[in-house]
C-alpha cells in the first residue's frame, strides 16, 4: 500500500507551549486509523495541519506525496470538532453550499441521508440540537467522494444510542480504498472499526501500530491507551 500521509520533523507551538515536538510518521492508505491522546495533546492541531488550516509550523507534511495545498485539499473531506455551518442555514442550504465547493459531492445521496438521519430539510440550523447539527455535518462530509476522511470527534455530541448508527453510517459511506483518520476519546465505542492505532502525547508519537499486532495478546486498544497515558492526566 502507498502512503497517504507522510510527516517529517513536524513541530508546532502556540507561544511557549510546544504541542508537536519534531514528530515523524507515515500512514498507509486504505486504513481506518484511530488518533488518540489526552485533551490538549495536539490531535486537533495535527488534523488542521493536514487539511491546510494551520500553516505556521516547521517540518514537511505530504498528502498522497504532495505538499499541503490546493491539490491535497481536494482529496480530503474534513469534519471539524466545532460547528462550521451558518446559523441561518437550513439543511437544504447546507447541501447546496457544500455542492458549490466540491465537485465530488453527491447531492442526491445527501438528500437521501437527510431523511435517513431524520433531519428536517427546512429547519434552521440555529434551532437544532448540538447532536443533530453534528449528524448534519457528518452526513455532508460522508457525501464527498474523497481519498482521505479526517474526522475530529465525530461522536462527541451524540448520545450513546446514536453512536452505533453514526459508526454504521461512516463505515457504509466511505469509498472503497479511501482512508479514515478518526480522532476520538470514546475508544471503547470505536476501537472495533480501527485497523491502526496512533497515539500522541507530550508532543511525541507514543504509539503507531496495527490493531492486529496490539491485540495479539488479548488486550484492547483502551487497555493500551490506559497503559501509555498512565501519568498523562497529571501532565496536561
């Protein structure tokens, strides 16, 4: 398999706070990758660097062999942690808005998924619950025909009963051969879909391993997370 993400000597600071400390790694395409670490460890910063929203860093970042830029942005479907849609919009407005930006967006599929998610087409986003807003944003992302999906806490605002449905939607709607990089703190709910585990903390890559290798001795990803970050909660 070819490498969809290559990072070499990446360093990112916010003032005196070092978030990513000269990290290097590569991730192969066609996998579902779990990005894990304590709050404030740099998961969101790393994702924003990959999608081109943060540019003031040191090091080299390649997506499908190309530096982050216009071309790589066309390959990536990004779900941010915070709502990005305007309050005045309805779901129909949002579908038209995203379709104008991305040639690979499937509007017909989006309208079908609005009904599947039971999202009223003409309800103002400002009047929706946080969970419904997050379902709408996820739906819009998964209607892209992208090479790389970067999802920042896609289950963060939904109740436990809805998580299985959301995960099923993600699994059924990403194209064959595409890559998913999913940041989450709900490891127990998500780890069964992961092919690869990637953990960062203290500015470093602390684990970069296949799930099959990790679980050879019967451990779960959550078990390994607790071992890796045993003292991290006092640090961050």
